C-alpha cells in the first residue's frame, strides 16, 4: 500500500456537461512507468487535467487518491506542491517572464525553500545540455516564440528542475521529429527513479520504443478497455484501436 | 527566493501624518489668495505678475469638454498652499522628525546613499531637503528647489519658465502658474554627463489641498541626465489636487531620460502637464508608471524641433476600482529625420478604466521621419474598461508611420499553466501582469523596477475572488 503513489477509483468526469470519463480505474506505484493510449477524443487529456483539478473538468463521481489522500477538490497549485507535474500538450506563452526567473520562482513555490542560485544554475545548465537546449533560451520569455520542439523540451526541463513524485506527460511526443522524441525519452530516463512515477499520455508509440514501460492502458470512449505490458503498445502500433471500439 | 508580495502592505504609502503645518492658506482661488501666496513666498515682481496673469487666464478658460468628468473638483474647497514646518535643509538630520520619518518610510534617504547623485524631497508645498554630489557641483551642475532657482538664477528661470508649456495651454496649466510652489530646477552644462540619476520626490500630506510643484530641467548641448520623479500621498475622503508642471529643454546632441513612478492616493485628481523641447540629434526618453489617483489626465509631450531628434515613450497605467486613468503621449515631429517610438501599456481591474489618448503630429517639414506607436491593454475581469483614442495628423508623405493597438483579457489557460507549477492563483496573475509590464520595469533602474513590481502586487491584492 505504501508503494502506491496515485490511485484513481471509478472516476467520472464531465466537460461542458458532456460525459467524458465514464469510470476510470488506475493505480500507479512508485518506480513505474504507465502509458495511456487511445484514439482522439477518448478522454486521455481529460484524465490528466482532472488529476490536476482543472476547473473546466467536473468530477461527477469517483476519487483520486495521491499518497492515500483524496485530492479531488484540492486547488491545482496545491496538487503541484504535493508532487504532481503535468507536461502540457500546448504550453502557454508568458511574455516578459524569462525561463530562468520562472523556473526559480516555481522551484521556490514547489519546495517552499529558498533557491540556492549557484547550485540551481549548475543543475539547469546540466539538464539543458542533456536536452540539447540552447542556453540562450534561459533569458527569453517563457515559451514566447519557441518552436513546438523547444516548448516540449522546456516542459521536460521544468519536470527535471521541479522533480515531482508523479510526472504526467500529456502528448509530449506529439508533433516532434525523431531526434526530439529521443531527447524527450532521455529526459524521462534522467528523471525516473524508484521513488517516482511517470504517466505518459500519447496516441503513438514512437516514444515507447526507447523506454521501459511497465503498463499500457487502452482508453476508448472514456473507459480503460484493456491493460497490458509494453507488448500491448506494439500490438496497437500494428493493428490500431479498431478492435477496441464499440 | 521570497517575493516582496507578502512583505509589503498599503501602509507604505497610506500612512498619514498629522496635518501639522507652518502656514496653510485659506481654501479657494481668487486674486487675494494669489497675492498672499506670492507674499508668503517672497516672489520677485516678475513672478508675482506671472501668477496674477495666469489667474486671469485660468478664469477665462473652460474645463476640458473631453475625457474624464472633472465636475467634482471645487477649487473653493482646496487649499493651494501649505507650508510645512520645515525650512529647506541639506542634511536629513535637520529635517523635522515627523517629516523625515515620512521619507524614511518611502525609502528616499536609503536610495540616496546607494543609487542617486542628488535628491530633492518636497512635503506639501515646499521642498524640505535637497542634496547634490560634490563632483557634480564642481562640473557646474545645478540641482536645487525652484524657489532657490528663482532667487539665484533669475535669468535662466525667466527665459524658460512657462515658455515650454504656455500658460494658456489648458485650464490646469494656468492654475499651476498661478499657485505653483516647490519643485526642482536642474541645469546640466554643455558636455557634462551625469551618470547617476537625480531624484525628486513629492509627498502631499495635507488633506483638501493641492500640490503644484514646478520642474524645470535644462540639459545643455551634448550633456546627459537621468531624472527620476516619484510621488505619493495618503488617502483622504475628499479630493486632493495635483497640477504640477514639468518643462524639459533638451538642447542639441543632449540626452534626457525622465522616469516617473506615480502612486497618488485614490482621492487624487492628477492633472499634470509635462512637455519637452528636443533639439538637433538630441534624445528624450520618457518612462512612466501611473498607478494611483482617482482621475488622471496625463499626456507627456515631446516636441522634436531639431533635425534628427529622437524620443521614446514607455509607459504603463494601472486602474483599479473607481479609477479613471486617461493617459497617453503626444509627439510633434517638427524637423527632418526625427523619430518617435511609443510603447504604452495599460491594465484595468475591478471596474477601473484606462484610456490611452495620443497625438502624433508630423509637420510638412519633417520629411524622412519615423513614428511607431504600440499600445496594449490587459483587462483582468469582465467589468473593467479599456479604450484607445489615437489621433494622427501627418502632413508629409515622406514618413514612416505605424500604429498598433491590442486589447486583451488575462488568459485562464495561462493561469492554469502557472498554477500547475505551484503558483497560487494570485501569484499566477501577478506573474502574468509583471511580465506584461516588464518593458516598463526593464526601462527603470533596479530599485524602481522593484518598487513598480511591488505596486503591481499591491494592486493585485484582494482581486482574487
């Protein structure tokens, strides 16, 4: 039990009065990498946003337990401080706030401790090198004028710096070329350890080839219709979702 | 890294001192009152005549028929001259405790030690403290209060006082000329570069009164200066009036940067006039943060009279509940190859109203000039108002002119994004607003950028429902 990081029980979620999630069950233990796959509109991003308690997604029933605590109605920033991170499908642009200042500020909010500037800079520099990021981006406004790939790498950088217990990557691989996907996988490998977990949301399998995935869940029409190992992803790659629909 | 958000509160600006003065003129505006102010101030005859003439002009002019409604202003309820219980001092130790405490709280003596080459501090109608670094005096720089300038440099004052801003410019300029008191006089001789800023701070403590300081700055040929102006007042239930006047002369090849952080209390009518005459190949940059006041009508103006003259305006207005900030910028291109860049921002919340009102005039003889105007508004809720009223009068074909206006609301998606990184909703909004305002804070010296961000945080407190 103490190994369980997050447990989602019978979760039903509406968006704009439309039923999106129709009873999701999911349990992620420390040290695991889970993948949710599914066709467009199946509720993958809704799952991620519901965990972060996005105000536009209404939980109708069920519960989300994080380290045993119900976080259904906790504010997004508190959830973040408890150790859940989400890499956004479309990261927001914040003009006038540099990446470096943003990271420092967020790190301070997440840890509740003063950021040690020298150590922080060294750490960020190391991560940026690993992620093939241009160090000049640190002084640019957050995500403003970044290419799609730069934005996604910047999300992975934030994940590494903020070091959450659970990282949810919502379509982080979408729209990226092979090299960028490889870099993102590398970031996940750097992050991953026995005490944290990753939930990857995707609709393609490229990112999975270089990662050791523990579980793959197939989400169709608001329900998890099948759970398997990494092999399941390969099966999907060959056959698609058609056998799970209807 | 702790932000200043939690550390400051309104008391920094809102503390009131007892209305304890040496002399307060009776409320109202008439010839006897003007004569009395002139007597109290020991004006030379020529200044007394300027005042009396200005009163006639004031009486002959009507209130503006455009812009915010000023009908609540009743001059018979305003005392136009309040002399504090202090003479002009050159050491803070000599400034009376109550007044010194005010400026301590505002951080003026501290800033003087670390980042300024000279300081002027005005309390109600008179300047109570003035200082300037020794090496600037040796180079011939003059920085003093206006009264001393009238006495000691009468020719220079007479040749420039109300010459850049004519008395009949508008009703509140005429009022200013009739009752002006205090302010700063700066002269930077030819070729002298003043590397460290000078700052004048204006504090209005007395209720139902007005502040009418006059700032006259002459930057002679090839010289340069950065001048900072700050102002604040505690809040009272009845209106206070500020009608200052700033006249700036930037001679050929000279450069002046004029920065203002204005945080008047929200019972203040701020009807201020600022104008610069810019010579050949000279540069005039304005940086302006307008936070306080109930009504503000403030349109700094650059007149580019010399060939190759340049001006840049970077400003932000922030209007909250009950505030109507009608601010903007005016530029006249009056010679060839002149250029102007305007970057104006406004933020409104809780029903506050911001209007950007501007004028660009390009004269027939201003060929090959460039003017680029960008104004951007951010509304923090559905009940706030933002408006843009630009006027362009371009009389030559040979000009590059561009105008861009954007009005937008704070994005819920951006707030969610930042909250997912551990920022509270209030912190997220404050960060977005700080980022929006960053072109202005980046143009300010560090200490003032910090003060401006503090003001933004203050304005945002309590806006989160």
